[in-house]
């Protein structure tokens, strides 16, 4: 798969592509349906396929707000490549790009397409004035619009997944994603308290990701492609009065140093809230219960 980064005044020297267009944060079940539809059309019509996305969340950029993603750009690229796309186009989000009139966006960037596939609620261009109806009115290409997808009578979307993660509803988030919510990051130096307590942890640099609700989780840690059973803590460690949020993972059956290594942590289940204990002995006793419940989870999962 070829990856091309596009600025607001670039053009695409290709033609007759089948293009999917969207931000695709999370690349969830509804996104996967859209992307698979794009690939299916490309295969049937013997055309090249392309996934078009953006370097960052446009609305957050406009509002100058921090955006915590479900999937970063590298992960989107890996997914697109694994699915079988020929091209990934990434629009560099700048003031000039977001000021483009929708008609200019179409003529400049979508003239390479013979078919464009979007979701029913996709918007683009200045003030978000571009939409599926405008795309359908273009004579440059055919537009296919996918309808809203529902799960348990509610829309499948990134916002709903975020709400589920922030309320600790990991199983629901994973159902909507179609895979386990995963954070990848470099193992960085921590305070070493876990080792002192008998539960050595790897401290993960989660920069850019949406962290789930503070608490203790059953997780799977992927190191060099191999999965290890683990439990993780998200929060500010109230027993020790930390002033910042950390993401730590205790990996079972692992005793080697991971400093400087990038690992991935997949969330399986929310165990409990983060609690302030009066003593470290109370905390350790609770951690042993957490470990037991985590091991029981994986035993049941394997059976």
C-alpha cells in the first residue's frame, strides 16, 4: 500500500479509483462495513482502492481543543494495508484546508475517483457545508452512501464508543469496535512502587490516546506479537496521592525489562474503581483479589 500526504493545494495524479472518505477514528464496525464495501466494489470493477482520511480531528483543530484518539494514524495505516487498500491518502489538516469550499475540495481531490463511498453523516469543506448530498450531485464520480448502522437500538459511532470507554463499559466498546480497544505506547520509567508491592508494572506512555475510566482492568499485553495475560491500572494512584494520571500494566509470566520498548495493551474487562486505601497492606490485599479475578477471567476465556 502506498501512503501519500496531501496539503490543501496538492492534486492527485491518479484516476478511476474507488475511494472511501472519512476520519475513521476507531475504525469501528460501521467503518469496517464502509471500507469493505469500497474494497468489494474495487475488486468487482477491477479498479484500485483508496482510503482518504485526515491527519487530525478537524473539529478539534478548529476549536483548538486537544483530541484523544481511539486509533492513531499509524494504526489506521496498518488496518488499511491489512484490509488490502492500494492507497492511503492523508489530508494534512491546516487553516488553508479547512477554509476550502466543498466544491473546490471535490474538484481538487476527488477527480481521481470514479466511485466515492461515504457514510450518511460525513461532512467536509468550509463550515462542514459539504455532505453526502453534495457528493451525489457531482458528475465527476458515482457516490455510494452507506446508511446508519445500529447496535442495541443506538447508532454505532466513535462518540458512543468514547462514552462506553469513559464509563468503564469495555465489553460494549469492544462490541462496537469489532475488536478489543487497544493502546500502544513506549514503556517509560515509573516510580517503581509496583515492584515494591510485589506487582511489578510497566508504565505506558499513552500520549494521544483516550484513556478509559479510572480503575483496574483485565487486559492482554502484546509484546513482539505474542499475547500475555495482564491486569492494568488507569488513574492517579490515590493511595499514594499522585498528581497525574498513569497507565500501568502488570504482565503475568514476564520478568524481563521492557524500558524503551513499544507494547500494546488490549482491554478485556473493567474490574473495579480506583480506591484510596488507608495502608499499603490493604492495597496489596486488594491487588491479590484483582489478580485472582483476572486469572479466573482468562481461565474461563480459554475453556
